[in-house]
């Protein structure tokens, strides 16, 4: 017997043929198509529109849509038994999250330290699998650690649905709170290092790829770090990237430590990486791979310095924009989920249709599981659903084996609501989404603080050597007591005078050449310059130069840079000048 849903309500804006060709991750494109079709499908208007008019943010709207149109279907067809658990308010309300994945010693923890410019409590760095836990790094006024079991009962955190992964996993899961400007707008998930070939026999005691998949579905960005120096495609690495399937749009691959190999070797490694990614993802060319050296240690080989710096700037811009794109990401994920729910509903109701009421149920169940691929293609044709919306067949067969097959039949009313969500409700949110973006401030749209501060300044603006003329010769030597840099000043003075200062000052260009010799990335040097040029005249005098030298040493020792120059680091002569700063300005 056929379903009772009328053709009208089932209509999907993308024809079946198009669907086969359109790659699934390109949801933004399909969203555009949705808004086109909403014009054509006016007869479907206004049934769910009422609730949407009462909401004021995209987030609230998504929550309402989920609860009213998706959740009932998920419950009705046991969606959580097969795919993922139902969503809660915290899943919609949380800050954008970044999942950082990588083999051991690919520089995961160092990368996070680079983003935060500080260590997080409990992080350890080393070649051995030191980071053996999943750690959610989140903002908090006071530093602290919450352990896994406690996290699964906290309704404010989006981790409650992790409890089915078991105690072994929960013992390896924690949340770290710390006051950090970057964390005010994003959260970061650090993960255990993916095991290398040699360690593959080590068992984790929980389903690592499944946990990775859960996180991949819930985060905004997945950063997969690979080591250019020793790229190794282990079994667990393959399984992990397999688990990311369906979330390719969130994935950014970073080929880290690229400064440790020469250009020729780098090309070889890049090729090998693309080849192995290509085996897993059908469209590896849409994946963005960043090549670079994402840590603030000096570069080993500087041949590709410029490339690395551009890549770093690109990646940071991508991360910085996460808050801006967060609403769109949630919307995309909801669309993705809704399409899976719809496919699931049709599969389950097809199975129900085939099942006999009383006799030979076990045999029929086995037959149906065996025939699942045929049921898939029949359902796709019958309901005009894209094959890309369907869950992985093998996995579905596995889950069906352990199910009692007490399914429910087709419920046209519920499915009509879902179609409405996909066809019109989402499209109606687009103006609100644009409006929200226009009204938001930079602080809300962009990640602030840490390496996201205006880093390219002074002589380190790419391709813009600093030219600043005009100086007021005198450099007043005042008492230097209480300046921590005093003891190192003679060392820096020697370099300073060797660089032949003009009227007691060094120009940006001269200092730049010297600073570049430290091989620190330009973004870091740019910030050091900004901090060191206390009087902002585009030049460094001997004290400012010593300060720059001191900051470089601090950075090379692996510490973060201060956001603003702390009082004790301000050169003594500038302390006075700061007090009478306005007078000086007028004289200039
Ligand atoms: Ca200066």
C-alpha cells in the first residue's frame, strides 16, 4: 500500500537526478535552492509560521523548529537507537567549538597553546601519547577541571549525551575552565593522539571513532593536524578520518611542521596526504589543506616562509570568523539532520510494511536486513530522496540486527511537518540570519584576543616595509631602577649600536631584518614590535630595542605575549613620558 502523503507535500526542490550529482556537504547551495523554491511552494506556507514569528533569534527559531517538527519524528522512529541522540538546548546555545585531531606529536597541544597563548591546566606535551584524554577547553572566570561523569549531568554543557560511550571513555573525558580572551568566543576540544602504526595494538577500551564522530557532528570546525616531517597513515588514522565523513564541510587539514622538510619533500608529503584523504572522502579537492608551521618556535627551513605565513593568516581568519558563521553552521547541521531523519523514517516505515504480523518474523527480519540495499534504492525512487541523505548501509544493517523490529508505520502528518521545515521554514530564516549579522558587533562576530589581536603591524605588514621619517634626536638616559630588562640591556645595546642607529634610534626596516633572523613568524614579530615601540614613533630607541629583544626571548622560551605592555616592562624614560604624554604630542 502506498503512503498517504500527497505528491504536493513530498516535493523536494532538487530533482532526483540533480541530487545524485550534488555533493552533500554543499549545503549552502542547497539552502539557496530552498529559498528559490519557497516562492514556488506557496501553498505550503504558514502552518509552522506562527511559532517562528514569535522568536527573535535564529538560534531560538532552530530550537523551536527542532522541538516541534524534528524531535517528534525522531522519537516516533527510534532515531537515537540508530544514529545520534536527540538534541538539547545546550547543543544550540553553546559557543562555537573546534575539535583538534591529530596523531601523537603532530603538535596538537602546541597548536592549542599557540591559539590560547597559554598552557591549559593538565596539558602535557610529548612524543608519547601524553594527551590520552578528550579535553573540552572552555571559558571560566576561575581555573578548574570538571571530570567526565560530572559533565554528563550538567545541563548547561553540551556533553550530556556522551554518557552512552561508557565509563572508560568518561574517565578519559574532562572539561577545563580558564579565563582566556580567546575562549570567550570559542571552545576547543583537545583529543587523544591518534595511534601510529606501531601502537595500533593498544586498545582504548571505548569506541574512539564513534566518539570522534559524535564530536564531529557537534562542533563548528574540525582541525586535523598532520606531521609533514613524518606523515604516517595508520589504521586508527584511517578509521578516524572515516568517522569524519559527512562533516567534510567543517574539516580543515593542517600539514604542520612543514618547515622541517625542504620544498621537494614537502610536495611529496602533500601528495601522499591528498591521496589518502582521497580514499576516504569522495571529493578531496574541496578539502582545504593548510601548509605551515603552526607554533611559535623558530622555523627550521625558511624557504617557504612567505607561504607558511599566508597559510597561517588564512587559517586564523577562518577560525576568527567562527562566531560569525556559527548560526549558519547550526542551521546547516539541522538541515543535514532533518534530511537524515526523513530518510530514516522512510526506511523504517518500509521495513514495517514488509514485516508479517505473526509468522516467520525472524526469517523475514534476516531477509530484510540482507535486502537493505534494495530497500534503500526502492525508497529513494519512491519518495524522491537523494541517496546522499541515506545513512551508511552496512552500519544500518548492523544496528538492525540487534533491534526487535517493532517498528511504526508511515505517519504522513509528521513527515509533512518535516518537509515543511526543509522546504519553507529554513528558507524563511535567511533574512533573520542576515539581519543578525548586520546588527552584531565585531566582538560578537570575531574571536578576540591572543593571536587574533591585530598582529600585522609596524614593519611586519606583509609587503609594506615601514617607512617613517622624522625623529626627535634626544634619548634621555634616566634612572633605570626597577626595570627587569636592565640587567640584559648591555647585551642588547651591543646589537643595537652594531645596527648603526640614526640619532639614537633604529628604523623599522633595520630592526625588521634583525628580528627576522630569529625566525619567529612575522605575526609574532609584529606583535612584539607593537609592544616594544612604546611611543609609537615607528622607531626603536635603545630601551625599546632591549624590550623587543626581551620579548623575543620570552617568546622563544615558549611563553605567550602580553596583550598590553605591563607597567613593569615599560622603559623608565617612557614611564615619565607617558604621564606627560599630551605635552609631548603638542610639541611634535
Ligand atoms: Ca619608538
